[in-house]
C-alpha cells in the first residue's frame, strides 16, 4: 500500500513543504523565524488541537504564541477536524484527504481580545469538552493492553523491548490494525477491509495504539497519570493523525516526532 500521494486535503504535497504545526514548534520559534520558514516556501497546517492551550489556560504567554501566526498568515492552512474526517469517510467510503480541503486563515485585526478569535476556536472549546469525555474510555482500552499475549507474560524488565516490537507491528501489520479497528468501530462505520494508510480511521487506530503502548510502559495496568497529562496524550494523538496523513510535521516534541518517524519514515520533519 502506497503512503505517498501527490495531494492531501487539496494541498500539493509532492514538493515536501507542507507540515502540520504543533504547539511545541510554535512555542520554540519567534515571528522572525516563522517568516523565514514561510519565505522559504513552507506551508503550515493548523489542526484544531493547536487551539487547546489558549483556551484551556488563558494567559499572556499563550496568547502571544497564537499571535505569532499573524506574521505568516498567508502560509497557514486550517486542516479539517478529525471528526469531519471521520464523517466524510463514513459518508463517502473513501479517504477524507481526497474529499475534504484545507481552508485559508484570516485573522481578525483585533486578535488580542478573546471575542475576536476566529470562530474555529469556538469550535475547539466544544471539542475540548468532547476530548475530556473520551479520556475514561481511552484509558480503559489502554489498561486492557495487559491482555495482549506479548505483554501478558512479560517480566518487568522485558516490557519495554516487547512494546518496541509491538510498535513495529502497529506500523506494518495491516490485518491486525483492521482487526483492532473492527473490534472498536461503531456499527455505521466503514468495513475494516476498505481501510489503508490513506484513511483517517486507519491512522486513528495506529495513533491510539502507539499512545496506549507508551501509556502501558509508563503506568502499567493499575497506575494512572493525572488528567492534564492524559489530555495532552489525547491531543498528541490528533496531531499525529493529521501529520501522518499529510506526510509532514513541524514539532520539537520528541514523543510526537518518534511516532511520526515510525509511521511515516518517508515523511518530512521540520524541527
């Protein structure tokens, strides 16, 4: 199955200059550096999860990070939300990246005030509540990894190595990925046999399995991270889905970078 297409969400990806922007990269650069990348031809995809921080904990530093984007407005594209991708794949039975299109960004001149933020940020507020509701369900699935044969009989010293082996299977074993998806999908969703790496639903399966394996290594079947760490894990999953679908990532988060490199060894990475 091919992982590379000439376009994704209406963007030409053959030039290898379209990358999904995450919070860690935005935090680590200043407006001048962003303009440098834009002048070099980089196009930054904005996933809706990028807006979580400004609304979750509003302060001057977080607002300043968002304001940096005004310096490269013409080089920004809004990526469809994950929920929109799923809906498109359910309705049209084809990868969302073929059906949906990115949107251009136009910031309000009074961006400094919360009421002036783009309406998509209001949608992100609602999505945040949905993500928080997903947490218990996802943690329950991740804890259930203790039933995986490879992990069930593993001694503590063996767990990390076995998890690394399982991550390779997550990347390479298409039948296993379809099987996991089949066991967890809603009744109305597409049949597993239709899915490959171009589908958001397939990438959702891979991204959640990788997150679950890392969770299992860190906390095991009994211990639990605090809610804030779990929320960031859930958001990282959505960054990863977008990045692997378009084949590009701008990030300085080692965990997201590692997962992206695993799932898209052919992808482009901006650090």
